[in-house]
């Protein structure tokens, strides 16, 4: 009996130490990513100003280099933002400033911002939505982050001249938002794992990213009383596609 009690006490102590270390690690990630964001934004702004000629005329070859650097900085900023958002949710620092948000406007904003990228790949991107107005009580930036992330992934993994459909469907007191693409698709055995931290599909492991985007989407949707899911490809081969969708309660 005494041996069991000693073992139980050691186990409790070990669990407590692991919890303390995990909290410390999360706080470090939050602090580092927060501090990284400011200089990255400054670098991005400086590059834009240089391209606009604020520091004088530049040769065309320099402008091309700055344009490439700007794209890399945007990717890095996106990764840092994802890490920062995940760290906040893990630490329980969830924003509470919810407001009534027009879902259709958010969808259109995301499509407009991503237009230069999907037009460059000659993708056929369309928005299918109910005629009914859909209002969600949510943190506006969180909702936009989720839709933007799902669309960005679809664009990234859909080959040139493929198709992507963003759909909005009202079902009683719920709304379902879906992003369907004609890319290579996700295997059924990988679908559920994609919403875990650092999980990546087999076809995405060589693409840039942290493996936190879909995990962040899940945390956001669940924090607002919804669910998110991935419908894997129906068959093997290119072009079978994947659908990511989430469901949220609608404001009455």
C-alpha cells in the first residue's frame, strides 16, 4: 500500500512538473512570436516604400528582388500570426469582443484579397450563397482568418486551371460554410488528423507552412460553438478534390 502511495505521489509530481514546463513553453512561444511580428512588419513596409520610389529610383532587377522578398515576408508574417493566435488560445487568452458580422461580406473580402493569387493560376473560383442575409455573433477577425485560411489552402494545392467553390448555406439556426477544390485531395485516414497541431497531409509536407493553420481554425470554430470537418477525396488520383466545411450558430 505504501509503495502504491509513493508511486501515486511521484506520478502527481511528474504531471505537475510537465504542466509547468508546458505553460512555460507556451508563454515563451507567445512572447517570441509577439516580438518577431514588429520587425517583420517594419521590414515589409520598408520594402514597399522602396518599391514606390521613396528612397529614389531603383533598377528593375532590384524591384523584382524586393517583390520576391515581400512575398516571403508575407508568408513569414502569416506563420507568425498563426503561432501567435494558437499561443493565445492555448493560454486561454481568447478575444471576447464579439459582434454581429455579415458572413457574405467576409467571404467577399477574402475572395477579393486572394484574387491576384488565384487569377495568376487561372483558377475558376466561384461563390455560391443563399439569398438570405446571414449574421454571426463572432470575433470578426477570427471568422475572416478561418475562411481566408481554408481558401488559401485550396488555392495552394489546386493545380492551374482547376476550380474552387466557396459555399454558404443556411440551415435553420445554423450556417454551413464550405470550401471545395479540384486538387489532389486528402486521404480518408488523414482527414481527421489535419486539425491537430503540426499535422500536415502527405501531399503538403514539402510546401511552406507550420502545420498550425487548420488547428487554429478548429480552435476558433469550437470556441464559437461550432464544428469543422474535412471530407476526403472519394477516389485515388489527381483532381478528386477535398471539401473543408464548418458550421456555426446564426444570430436570431
